[in-house]
C-alpha cells in the first residue's frame, strides 16, 4: 500500500470542496491509508466539510486519515499532491 498526503486548499467551498473530496474518496483503492488535509480560511465552513469528510470516509470504508486546518503552511508540510481553487 502506497500512502501519500493530499492537501486540498479551498476545501470549505460547498461546491469545489465537496466535489474534490468525493473524487478523492472514490480513489480509495489507489490511495487507501493516505492523508487528506483540508484547508480553508473560513473555519466554520471547513469544520462542516471536515465532519462530512470523516462521515463519508467511514461510510465508503475508504481508509483515509482526514485532517483539517486554516494554516496552509502547516498542511503543506509533507504533501505529495496539492489541489487548490480559490475565488
């Protein structure tokens, strides 16, 4: 099993963040055991998306480690991939 860290900057967006999250969860066979680090400047939105991510991770049995932060620099440490979208 190969693991990596995927950082999603702008994850608090109701459209972009959720769609990207579910795309990652669907790659569970390739990425099982990896970390998804959700980042956004809007802490309240980020909390909601992170809670949904954890629930979906459990329901799909995807096996990801889900983390979230408003500190993008901290999240980028050790990242194998970075997905970003801001408006």
